[in-house]
C-alpha cells in the first residue's frame, strides 16, 4: 500500500467535493413507466414527507462500528482494508484504517478542519474547510458530512435542520421514492431519495445547477438494520462519476454497531510526521 493509501484518501476526501462542483447517477428514469416522475405541488404533503424523514434521526450522541473499506479509481488501483468508524455528534467523524492489526492511516473530520494521516510513511495533511475552495463552494462543511454519515437530511450551510428548514424542501415522486430537494441552493442541487414507507434516505445525489458542468457526486445507503430504535444503513457508498476522469468510489461495510461516545475525539499527530499540502498530493496524482 505505502504512499498509495495516503494519496488515495486525500484524493477521495477532497476531490470528491471538487468534482461535485462540475456535481452520481440517479436511478434510471427512462427504462419503464414505473419510473414516472410526479411533482407534488401540495406544500402540506411535501412538509409531511420531510418531517417523517427528519424524525428518523438517531438520538445517540456517539456511534462506533467495525468496517470493511473498499476504495477504487485512484492511481489505477483498488484498495480493500479493515477499519473502524467513530462518530460523535457535532464533534468528530473518524475513519481509521488497519492492515495486519495495525493502524496505517486515518481520516478525521471535525468542525474546524480535515485531517488525513499516513502512519506508514509518517506524513499528514491538515486543511481547514475554508482553505479548500471546492469544499466551501459545494457547501459540504463538517455538518453536511456528518449528516451524510448519520443518514440524515441537511441544508447546505446550516448546522442543524430547523423547523423553518423543513419547509424549504420540494417533493417529487420518482421510481417509487420520494425525492426531497432543498430550495435556493444556487450552485448545486441536492436530491435526497427517501423510501416512502421506511422514511429512510436511500441516496443523496448532487449535481450542478449549470447544465454545462458535468459530473455527479452520490452517497448511497443499503443494508438497513435496526439500531437505536430506527433502521440504520450498514452499507455506505460514495461515488464521483462523469468528470471525464476515472470514477472514484469509497464503500464502507459496517458491522458491530454500538452507541458509544466515550472515545478520544482528537488525533494528536507526532512532531516526527511531515505535513504535506493538499496541492502536493493532488499534484502527484495529476489532479
């Protein structure tokens, strides 16, 4: 694995958001009559649907899980390792990667910055969200990323989904799913595909509002199991497609889900590690 692991993590973490700006493929809407799109103009019906999905949020303040991590599309290689996911609401999202029982790398998102550590080569990248223009432009700050990992609705730029925010969603019915889209997001369109019976989010699709800009970002969910009193996805898959370069995907298969918020929430990087810039890593990939 060596440096590839480190480069791949940085590339996926940061270029996924940049690619979404140019913004994964929606369910095929052209193959049968069953995929008919119905626009719901009744604001009361739209609000009721949004409220049901929002009500499915976890009450737990912390979640941990073992995970199998599969990464493809970076550097012409595929990577599969074991790992651990740790999340504490409004505090941290950490994905630790292990090989032969040792931690070889991690990604850590906090409200202030993004940290990617390569322990095999003793190097790291740390970047504030505001320093990464494509993260800022896509509206994918810590709180949006948190909502993705917790399988929850969000409105770009808002830390929480307020009662007023619930009324900002439009409702379209497509392919048997309710598609919830927040209004007034000028650069990108965020489409949440929700199961109308379980009221769980099956997919987030992000596309540019500019038809001339190609490329899509998606976060897909599957393998729902009961956890914390609600169905929670044990399969998560992020993908960046249609950018003119090789598609990038990161898939997580979760197991041993636990409600736990007692872990340390910040990683201390040794002074012996070398800090690298985002530009250095992306330049190595020709991005």
